């Protein structure tokens, strides 16, 4: 071999050595140095994780009636690889033409059940993909018809949609979920963690065409459904309240209206309703004015209904009795340089008569007897100036109760009659419920329990008394004064319920005008709050009509009859027997 040939061989061998060395180094770098990186690529390309959606828990009333539920639906999709394989196995020739024809036939059959056009379905089935989504949230009836056709590659996965059987009834309590099934208002929002459940999943592998290799399914983690939330709401009482509010709105055309029904001895909220309202099933057309739960979000000057708190404080502090005389200045009283008027002039009245006639001047003088610090203390004890549901519903307001150091010279004459304070309807119901309960302030209850699908209780909420605000004998005296209001001599004769002794108080508050910085002479808030039977109170009802239209605007004219209509139906539902002696009087 010549030297020339020998050198050529040497150079070829050297080149091959260098080449294989570079390749070896590269392979080592890829397989060892970048092993984890390429492993992730492989897993990403071949592994698949499929979510198993958890069912959101139901919201139930106190008797187990469904107020919110999740309806099972199907997301329909096509496994195009499986479809093509089946068509091929059927011995189709001229693959492209025949497959397109079969796709057309499949599209023709399922398009009406998916509420799609045949052309739209066919276009999706002709895509060069492994899987294509056809239609989300298909009802079970339609899917069962599709499934019965046994079409190749047409499959589904389970999903849910939230449904509210009661529609606009109890909407402000229950709330609603958004398109991602996340609670946005009401109990849906407050109890999101309990209701939503935990999604499951399973791991599987894909073939090179993107189809699932089912034999490799593993790590099957089942979904854990959400818990059910049981409310204190009574569906029947809620219906009664909603129907009567609708009648009131039709008659008075108010700006808004609210009603709360509370069970006296437990503080359970049996009904809570507002107008305007909304249908949570139609979440595409929501506005804040309709969605607002006015019972907890809106504050107002309670007016004369607040006099119940003042008289309770005065009697409990022994500064007067129901028989103590008060001179009501014949309808005009000057204090702190300001004149206070009554709706009609009165001379000397007993404290009980001051309450019965709702004399502003009389309560201004009672307030002075109690004193600034004493009155403020009792108002706080009754639950004003702070939230009372403690987050059970979102958006609850604390109202307004200024500390004594910020009171004006005339505050002691205005606050006793329900001015210069702002309260929510729920705060008023809670306070008056304490009077009906013998002076015991109950924590308002809206949720009774959290239970799973098997009925097992995970959390239970029991009635809780927050304190004895006034003595029992004082509560009885206040009740006696409230009974006198619902009489021919009082302001709420129209609140009478045949067969029952009703205790209550009217309120007619002039609304504050921000433009004139004075109380309006045209805009009123008419309200009535009462309970029955007075001798053994079972439930309290607050009815509030915001800016009623027409000539009637007094609480005794507008709100009291609505209370009577509601209460007369509620006693029948709760099977509370009337007193025969009262029935006989009523029938005469």
C-alpha cells in the first residue's frame, strides 16, 4: 500500500472517530444531560389527564325542598380517529369519498339533537384532528337519543348546569353562580367552599394519532361532590311573602319593598324577599338594582318602628312606666332651638298612649329621661351599628349609629323617634324579635346544616341567644303597648288578624333629600313590624314599602294591611290555632 493510500485511510479513520465521538457526546448530552426535559416532552405528547367534574351541592329549604341544584348535562365530542378506524374496518373503498359520505350521514342524524346545522356538524367531523368538540351542555334526553344511534366515535363527558327551581322566589337569599359555576351572590357565594366539591381525574395515554389508549388508564381519582346547604327558609312561607309583595307592588308601585319573617324563639329566618327581584336562571340580564338584597344591604331611618327600642330602654331603666304621664305640648315642642311637631296635637298622655299614638314629642321627652349614654347603650345592645348575620350573606351593612360624642344638641330628641340612625330591615326584625322573645336577643339564623349526599351532617348550626337585653316583665309591658297600636285607638287597626292578638308598630319615615339637605315632604318609607300571637309569640314579620305611589303613604295604611295578609296565611301554614274568644268578636 502506498503512502498516499495509507494517509487516506488514516484520514478516513480519524474522521470517523471524530464523527462518532461527536455523535456519542451528543447522544450522551441528550439522553443524560437533557433526560428530564425530553421525558416531560414525551409525557406531554403521550399522556393525557381527563377531568372528572364534581357535582355542586344543592341548596335546600328547612323541609328539604330544592332551592338550587346542579342538573347533569353532556359535553358531546367526536373521537375522529375511532370514527375513521371503524369506517375503515367496515371495508369502505375509496376512503376519502366514502368517509365524507358517512360523515354527512352522521351529521344529518345528530345535528337536530345538537341544535346545529348539518353543514356545521359535518365540517367539524371532517377536521384532521384526533378529537373535536361538537356541542357543550347538551340535555340528557337529547344525548340518550344520540347514544341510542350507536354512531362510531360520537362520545360525551359529564358536566353540570346550575338550576333554580324557584326562579325569582328567594333569589336574594340563594344567589347565583357565574358561567364557571362559581358563586357570585347570596348563599352560593358565602358557602362556595362547601358547595363546589372537588374535581377528580384519570391519567391515560395517547397513540401517535391522538387517540386514547384505554388500556393504559391509571390514577383514577373520583370526583367528590359538594355538600348540600340546608337553610332555615320555609318554602311555603317564602311563597306567601313573595305573592303578597307582588300584590303590594301592583297596588302601590313603590320604588322598592322588603319583607322578613323570623321565628321568635330560635331567630330562624323563615322568609326574606325584596322587590325588585331577578331570576337567577336568566343570568344574562342582571342589574344591580334587582340583585340587591335590600334586607341587608340597604340602610334607612327606621322612623316610628324604632320607638319600640326607646320605650323598652325607658321601662327597663325604670325611668317611667306605661302609666307615667307625658305632656306632649299640644303638637309643637321647641328643643335646642329646633321645633318638633306631631302629626296631630296631643296634651297629656301616658307613656303607653304616647307609644299608641306614636307621638314624636312624647318620645323626645322619654329619650331625655333615659339620657344620651343610656340610650346609646341600649341601641347597641339591640344590635344596631353592627352586622348581625356575620358573613352568612355577602354585602350586609352595619348601619349608622354615631357615638355619643358626635351627637348634636337635638340628637337626644330625634334618635328616640328613629331619626339620625340608619338600620337594615334585618336589624329591625332582630331587635323587635328580642321583645317578642321576652327580652332575649337571638342571633339571626339562615343556615341550619351542611350535609353530604348521604345525609351525614358535617356542620350544624343551633339557635343562640346573644343576651338578655331587657327584663321579661319589661318585654311584656312593651308587648302590651304594641297590642294597643293594633286597635281602633292605635295607628295599625288594619294589621289585625282574625282570631289572634297582634302586637306591632307602624312607621312612616320622611326620606332625606340630599339636594335640599332636609326631609322630603313627598317621599316616604312606610313600614310595619309585628308579631303574633301576642300572648305566645311565634313569628315576627317586617313589611317595608319604599316610596309608595298615590295618596296612601302611612305605615298603617300601606304596610299594615300587607302584614295582615301575610300573617293570616302564615298562621295556617304553621298550624297555629286561633283563640275562639277573639274569633267570636271578629265575626260579630
